[in-house]
């Protein structure tokens, strides 16, 4: 089968290339190899979050992966047939759980049965979508394609991580019901609900949340939230 060749230094040279490639490779059944992984970052190569994303995807499609090790700047990924199964992944660091889901969600949404994904890692990390964005903004859109329930068990922050989330995913469109990915894609395009975010609609409310997991320091809290508006916020201290 033709091997897709990817340049890991393309654009910003970050991990998004790997995460997207893993998801698309799994559902299209097309292998790929990538060099210069995360070449645009201060420390190039695979980090724990990327490595556990690869291992999780391997469980979903019995893939062969060459170069899947910490710090590796090369990966060769060859998927087999998608087969849904429950996943438990402990990143072992404060690596972003929301980013690892960018690899796992798409194959799980179009698998052959309901699965449960439990993750341990960072829930609110620098340079990644926080848990609340995943829950309140992203998931409401992709629930057009699968029933997805998500539960935050514990928040996890740098450097320890140790946050916990659990997702239950039930596919509405199953890849195995079609002859190949081309037929599956055609069916989605013709029959699945569309995501349309071009309308402005009517603004009802603007609301923000400031979270911390250390001893509360009111001065820091107020400096973060006061620029958002004229109304003075009312602090409610609670460990996340």
C-alpha cells in the first residue's frame, strides 16, 4: 500500500501533525511516515502525550508503529482494521488529555460499538484546550456524529498532572457498515448533520471561570478577571 510521507516541521512544526495524522490514518486505513517530528519546538520529538496517543490508537486498530518512543523524531504508522475497545491511558505526566483525544476521538466516534475511554493526565495545560473548552465548545458540535458523555473526575495541573476524565462514546455512523472509507465519507456528506458556525445569533451572556489549585491569592485572582468587565467578581474559593 502507498505510504504517505509527512514533514513534521511543516508550518509551526508542532505535535498537531502527528495527532491529526493518527486519527485520519486509522479511519482511512492509509499508512504514513513522518520525519522531523515537532522540529519547530524547543525540544523536538515525541513527548509522553504523543506517545500514549500512538499506543492508544494502536489498541483501536492493531497498528504497527516504528519509532514510537520518547524523543523520537521519526514515526512509521501502519493501521489495520478499526475495532473498538475500551481504553485506559495514564500519560504519567501533566500531558494534555484534551490533546490526546484529538487522536482518539475520531476513530472512536466511527467504530463498531460503544466504548469507554478513561484518561489520567493534565486537564488544563498551557498551549492546549482546557477541559471546559472540550466539554462546552467542542463536544456539542461533534455530538452530531456520535453520542458522547464526558465526566470530569479530577482536574490535573502542571507539573504533577494526575487529573482524570472519562468518556462514553456511542457511534451513530459505523465505518464497518460500508465497503470502504470512500463510501463511508460519501454517506456522511449526504446524510450526516452539517456543522455550521457562520451565524452570529444573539448574545445572551458572557461568563468566565478562573481556576487555581494552590493556596488562594486574591490579588492574582482579581487581576485576571477584572479586565473582563465593570462588575467586580465575587471570589468563591474551592480547590479544583
